[in-house]
C-alpha cells in the first residue's frame, strides 16, 4: 500500500516546494504594512519625548520635528521598493 502512495507523495512535495507561500502582491502589502507599523511604534516614543522637550525649550522644535519624521522614511523606502519591483 505504501508503495502505491509514495509516487503521489513525491509529486505533491515537489509541487508544493516550487510554489511560493503567498502571492507577490500580498508579500508587498505585508512588507509595507510591517514597515508602517514599525514606524508608528518608533514615532510613539519619539513624539512624546519631542513634545516634552519642546514644552521646556521652544528652540528644540526643529530637532523634535526631524526626529519625529525620520521613522517615516522606512515607509517611504518600502513603497519605493514595492513600486520598483
């Protein structure tokens, strides 16, 4: 009985190994979504610290703005990669 099933199992395993796990468009969406989630998570702490610094000294506004916007470059780079591929 096992001898009859073995060729079928071999064929199914070779076919499954050749197929991608998810579609390319789904992989691109997942990559951009994870990059956006990471940027939002980073901005959470940076934004709070920047607002505290600006409340104490208004001259730190530009520094706080730059540091708050920096994580968004992750999302921009992810979108660039998705549209170039």
